[in-house]
C-alpha cells in the first residue's frame, strides 16, 4: 500500500527525551539541551569516521595534508568536537575525557550543573582498519551551587543520572539510559536524526557468547581462568559457548546487550587493575547493563559501587547477562 511506504510518526531521540523529562515537572529542559549537544558531537564523529578512509584524515597528529592544513588524528579531532559541543551547551561544569590528562572546569559564564565523563573515540586499535568504534559517556549532576571540584566527578557509578554510547558501525547506533531502562536509536542519515529502533532493551538472562582477550590468559587469576575454561569445556552437560572479541568495547558490549553473554576485561599479573577506565568506560557500560537487567562486577564488588580516587583510574570488569555474572561472582567468592 503506497500510503504505508513512509512512517510519518517518528520517535526521534529529542522527542523521546522530552517525553521522559515531562514526567519531572521541576525539569527545566536542561538535560534535553545537554543531550542534544552530545548527539551533535556523535553525528559529527559519525560523519568523519565514515569519510576517514577517503579524506585521509587518519594520520599522525601534527602531519600536514596537501592544503597545508594540520591533519588531526580522529581521536584528537573527536575530543575537540565533544569538548566544544559540551561547553557551548551552557549546561556543564566539569568535563573528564580520556584524551585529556586533566579535567576541564568550564568558565563560570558558561557553566551549568552537569558533569560529563566521556571517551570520545574508543577502540583506537580498530580505527585504521574500518572496524566499529564508539563514543562512551556518563553524566553526573553537582548537588548545589558550590564551586565545582574534582569530588563532583569522583562519585560511584550508581550516582550517574544517565549513561550511553554511540557505535559507529554498519549503522550508527545510540544507546541511552536515563535511569528508567535502556533505549536504542539508529541514525537515519537522510534525516540526520536518531530514530527509536530498539525500545526498552533487556539483556537475555543467560548467554551463549563470551568475549575476552584470550591472549592475556597466561597472566589471568584463578577465577577468570576457571570461568573461561568452563565456557569451553562445560562439565554440566551444557553446550560450550562461542567466543566473539572485536577489541572495541562499544561493539563488544553492544553485542552482549542485544544477544546476551558476558564481556570480561579482567585483572592480570601485568595489569592488576585491568585496562578499562572506571569513569568513562566501566561505569557507563555497567549502568546500561544493570538498567537492561544484567549485572556488572569488578571481581570484588558491584562495579557501580566503586568510588574512584583518580579520574583516569582503571578497574577489572565482568559485565553482561545476569546468570553469567552470577557464575563469575561465585568463582571469586570461592577463592576467598
Ligand atoms: P582505548 O581507549 O585505547 O581504545 O582502549 C580501550 C579498548 C576497548 O575498547 C577494548 O575493550 C579494549 O581496549 C581492548 O583491549 P585489548 O586490545 O587489550 O584487548
Ligand atoms: Mg578508551
């Protein structure tokens, strides 16, 4: 039927967030404005990532191209875009980016109440070969009108108001939680809008996929080694699990969220705190997992209960389907 060829009632991400915010009469729309600026940053990064191979934009930072302009590495460029988008929203006071050693304190005239922690372009080893990469972010709010300090972001992940990621993959996908479940949006490039395509995402309770860098196995601790051994050689009559590992956290976590299973970045003898960063990798992904009905564990505690002492602190993490994380927790409990 010709009339059915076009959906005319599209739930854009802006409309979705405005709907959610209207449940809170005290909300002044600040969150929607902030989110719009994050979405703008993601659209910009999506567009440069798509053109990267063509524009020869991938090069060493500081190299110059034929026009004599400075070429920037994609991760450096993405960081600049996000910092500018967030500051210009007028709604932020502290920014923590993986790319910047120090936190950015927004000048008082452009200051708002939100703190944003983010990794502007994660999965750097996959940039040059066109494999999926992504942006990860988490949002906190300062409590009162005091002068913002680092303590405002050195908060446990359970205090985040919202978290999400954008995956630059075969399509551009934005996954968001504002603390009332998880929703997924897909960029319609012809409209330039993210459309709600995956409402109320729930992770399957059990999963058949495990995702870990097995090249580190010789340095793993007992529980991680035992868990992975069980995935391959189950003793309880269940079938063995499949291994999938991209090496881009956003892509590995996105698959885990949709298909179920577990993603592990454990501690090992060489990196006793694992590799992933607490504030802008472990926390946002753990927040999304819990909101989708899964779990996230550090090997010692619920990941969202961690209180980071430094902005670039690392932590081991095991996240995914409820039952898989239960198994890991039992193996660590048995060690004690
Ligand atoms: P990056 O921030 O330097 O890109 O590193 C983070 C990435 C994650 O996306 C991914 O989960 C992990 O590093 C993969 O690490 P490894 O190559 O050690 O398996
Ligand atoms: Mg990273």
